[in-house]
């Protein structure tokens, strides 16, 4: 499957790819989650009576936020260190706490699908991130932040699912190197 990434990203060494994902995408998620949650809470208080969908959006985003926080921790504390160790070990055998790297990757991919479903629900509830005609600037800013969050999360997920994870599986099976 062709990826929308430049050849340079596709060819980055795995440690650089991991650093990029954590330093850019995970950092963005961690800063955006509380900021958007705050915006949604304020909108729900101010505009919730006129726009009952705000409560649903806030609920879905809250659930997504919690799931993503746990997801990032699992990647950063368990999966990514193992992938880094695989990349840096070369042909030296590496002991995995979870059998094959494919096992936690399947779980991460499943969680990626769940995040995508939540984003799809938010997109539907927000009418493709359009602020209602009677909404103020804060509403429009929140919709823009939600849309930007979705764009970054999709790119982040693609980077992992289409580049990092296949390379980690291949590396573990001895097909390729870092």
C-alpha cells in the first residue's frame, strides 16, 4: 500500500522514526487533549442549551482522550522501547516480554481503529467541524482545533500502521534491519 509520506520519512532509521512519533505526534496529542477538552467544556456551559450535541461531543472526546492517554503510555513504555531495542540490536537476539512484536502491534492497530471510530462520530456530530450559524468565535475555534487534531492523529496512525509497525515485524523476523 502506498503511503502519503516522503521517501525520506519512509527510509528513516527506526530510532529516528520513534523519536519523531513521540516528539511530534505524541507531544501534540498530549497538549491538544486538555486544550480541546477545556474548549468543549466552556462551549457546553455557554451554548449547550442551544446545541445539545455539544454534550455528546464532549462525552465522545472525553472517552477518546482517556483511551489515547493509555495508548500512548503503552507505546512509549512497552512497545517502542522493544522496537528500539530490536533496531539497535542488529542480529543479536532480543527477548520479548510479549512473544512476537506482532502481538502488541495488533492491539495498537485495534486501538487505532477505535480512535478512528470516535473521530468519525465527532465529525458527524459536528457536521464536519462546522460551527452553527448562531455560534461565536470560540465555537469555530474549537471546531478548528478538533479538525486539526483529527488530521494529526490520522497522520500519526498512518505513520505507525504503514511504516513503523511493518518494519518492526520485518526486523524481528530478520527480513530487514533498522
